[in-house]
């Protein structure tokens, strides 16, 4: 199995997790490969930072004595020379650099390219450079967020589920439409991957683009398939704050149905651990998901997903789209993964302990 979308920590973020711990948990969960997103600290937006991250991961893998494949997505900014640098990094460091990531909306870190003209410039530059790999896009249109008169996002931490209304489905749907239109307008010849698709309207736009001959893929997270915004109204519901937000009741079931029916290319976790203080006091977005892989695979089998289809959405589709060869070992996961992080977002009752994350 492969997890094509993880946020690993280390360095300045090692209070949240270390590279060694995250890679070790992934291996114990049965994963043979993980592809890391670039909004690390420092961000993976240039040759030196990418090479250093790969070296750090290799050392961690060596210490653990495991055979997991570690790949990275290189981050895109609006700087034309920076875009050239990461395209060169992808060309020369493949398969360790699996593709490029565009944050077409604000997220954890400072890599958001939120303006339409700035996004157009990125797609145009990629086309000029002849980049024909995959660009994974975080699609949320910031101009459609709910705002207060002072310009801040309109939500109430005392009512965590209000986060779902602050960054509504319309923001994701509009951003997907924008990225498909801008990439086509620029003459981009690669694959557009819509990360963590969470609403049917966005999936419908993807299906239309595919029907028109576009190279477009999408991934679904376990939390957008199983959890809804009302879960944030449980005690300690702030722990479930994510980007994009959990969606209204009924929507996750539709997304799970789409995965089972073959409309979604692959499963991706968007694993993003934080400390309890980050979540409860800093209102950070992101949840730990790596330990949930074995349970989610069991659930998909119980829902009737055939073995060949399960391999497709957990391994083959990502390897094909990214042109990366990762051996599928078929290892059995370690059953003792339940307490690797301060809380389990998929627990029936959110009663986290106060252990410090490793």
C-alpha cells in the first residue's frame, strides 16, 4: 500500500512528530511507501531543502531498519525562478520527487497561492517549462470563505462545527473549476490531481474534465469518507478541525460511495499530526491518520470492495499516475497502533490522553 499524501514533521516541528516516528508508524500500518507534502519547516521549495529532507528520511529509515519508500512533493510558489528550480528537482531527483504541489488556498504553512492571477501565472510557467508530471492541488477558493467585517474568517472556536460553514463546499467546487480551467488555458500537458476531494460537486467537475480528455485524478481521505461536521460538536471536537473542513451529514457517505463505485482514483490520508496544545489553543488544522489505514482497509472490504479494486486505490493508481515503482509487499499491519498519537480522530468518543507526541 502507498499513502500519496502525508504531512510528516521534524526539525522545528518535532514536538508534533519526528520523521523517524512517522515513517515507523506508516510501516507498521502496512504501508510500503509514503509521499510527503512540502509544507514542512523549512518548506520543500528548492533543491537544497528537498535533498536535505530526502537525506534525513533515508537516515531515519536506516535507523529503523525498514524498507519503506519515501517520496516528496515539491512546493510551488509564484516565483518563476523557483518554479524552474522545482521542475528541475523533479526531473533530476525522480522518483524521490514524485510531483509538484500547489496550495490554491490557505493551509498550514505559508505556501498558499490564493489569487486567480497568481495561479494562472503558475500554470503558465509550468507549461512554458514543458512540465508534464503531476501537480497535486489543494482546492479552496479563499474569496468564497465566510468573512467578518474585519476580514477574518467567520467561525466560532466555541462551536467547532462552524468551521465547516466558514470554508464551505462552494469554495472547493469553485477552486476545482478554476484550476481545471487555468491549467487548460495555459496548455499544461501534465496531470492535475485534486487532493482530498470532499464534496460531490467537485467530483462532478473532475468527471466532466476526464470525459473531455483531460488528465485529472483525485484522492479521498478516510475522514472525508467517514466523519461529518456534526462530529465536531462532540466533546473536544476542535481536535477534528481540518482543511478542507469536514462536510455536512450525508456528504461523507456520498464520497465513500463514489470511492466504492470507482469514481475516485486513490485513498490518501492527509496525515497531519499536531500537539494537543496546537489543536485546543492554536486551533491548528490537521489530524493523525496513519494508524487508521488498517481499519479503513477492513471497512472497505466489509463494504464489498473487491481485492483488485482495493489494490488499485491503495497502490496501483498512484504508481501509474506518478510513474513511481513501489513494491507492494502485502505485509500484515501491526495491530497495536491505537495509541501512537495524543488522540484518535476516528474513536467513538474523543477522550484523548495528555501524552506528549513523539
